[in-house]
C-alpha cells in the first residue's frame, strides 16, 4: 500500500467512535499504523451516551481491515501517568511516533447560570488539561523521531463565543493557546502544531439525551445565527460528516503541510466567517 501517511505511526485519542474513529481510519487508509486511546467510560455531567470498549474494538477492526497495525489502550487523558504508559506501549510495539491527533473531549450544554463548579472543572480537566497531557506524553517520541505533526482538535467554539457552552468555549480557546505556544517551542524539533476547528459534526456527541425541557436556544433565539453553517442548506442545525474533519486533519498531519504550523483550520461550512 502507498499513501500520504506511508511508514508513519499516529496516536489518536478519543479513537473509539465519532471523529476519533474517522481520524484513525483515514490515517490507516493512507498507510499509517495507529495507537488508539479512549477512556470508554461515562462522565459525571455529559448528556449523551458514553463510548464503550466495543466501540474501540470496532475501530480496531476497521483499521486492521485496511491491513494496518493498531495498538489500542483504554486510558483517560486526564491521567498523565496512565496516558504516558499507553503511548509508550504503543510506540514500543509500532516502533516510533510521527503524528498526534489530540481529539478526545466532552461537551456540556448549559446556559451560563446552570454551569456548576463541577461542570466547569470536568470540562476543563478533560478538554484543556487532557489535551496538554496528550502533547506532553507524545512529544518525547516525536523528538526522538526527528520531528512530526500534532493536530489539536478544538472547535468553532475555540474561535467564537458560542452560546450555552461557557466551559467548553473557554477550554477550546485554551486549546488554541496550547497550539500556538507549543508550535513556537517545538519548531526547533521540526514538530508542527496546528488546531482543527469542527462545526457541528454527526457523531454521538450530538445525540443529546435532553431531559430538561427545550434547548436553551429557544429561550434566547437572538444567538441562533452564531451557529449558522453557510454552506449547509439546513442552516444552524446542519452537520458535516466525521470524514470531513478527518480530511482536514490529514492535510495538517501530512508532509503536504510541511511548512504549516501555528494555524487554526476551521472545517466548519463557513460557521466561523467573520
Ligand atoms: N461533534 C461535534 O459537533 C463537534 C463539534 C466541534 C468540535 N468537536 C470536537 O471533536 C472532537 C471529537 O468529538 P466527537 O464529536 O467525535 O465526540 P464523541 O463523543 O463521539 O467522541 C469523543 C471520544 O473521546 C473519548 N473521550 C472523551 N473524554 C476522554 C478522556 N478523558 N480520555 C480518553 N478519551 C476520552 C470518548 O470516550 C469518545 O469516544 C472533540 O474534541 C470535540 O470537542 C465536536
């Protein structure tokens, strides 16, 4: 097989399902071997179903069906020690590490005055500290490999103050800060760092189990245009597919982007047009 990722090894967090699975499969289609990490467990404050070990096994099956190798580990990106052990085990088996897709995250949708300290802390711990942990666990291996590409998955909410997402917006803007700071310091190691900014994407994260009445946007319709996806006929409720995000990631991860670092790439159907 020959492809744009031939001979590379890629770490993908949140690989059990959704965009993480799409990233793993797309990388494998282009020739990469994969280290797949997922917590496969629920969270205290999320309003949608948790990923399972069966989901992670399906990602493994899809990558192996492409004749690529995949090492999978159940680990929580909030646990630096456990995550480092998982990444180290994957590198020991697959030989090296070239690409990191820091994709794992959670979302909690609440108006600002319904955000509890526990919600704030859980979202910041996973989406910001967990992303920092992912970079810290991976970088020694990228340095060892002589360079590489890191893609931090943020969101349109990392570029705009989207409504009803205060902790998520803060964490995803923080991911942009991580991206820029790491891009500066890691350039001397030939490690590029960029961020990907999805709009609403058709994954289980969007299957909210709403038990608390109408969506907050119904009480505050003035903010609805902020969610508008200009390229989609369905406007604010339209979604793109996980593979659209994977294709954006692939460009940033590939050698085609060898002089691209420190950029925020929206794959958002125009949602972040100013
Ligand atoms: N789906 C969307 O509409 C959308 C929009 C913008 C950005 N994003 C971002 O895209 C990325 C992927 O989201 P998705 O839509 O595929 O969601 P998803 O919930 O379908 O998948 C996320 C995966 O990450 C895993 N995960 C979460 N926290 C983890 C942790 N602490 N440790 C290890 N694994 C963990 C989950 O178990 C799950 O398998 C996230 O960073 C998300 O914030 C999603």
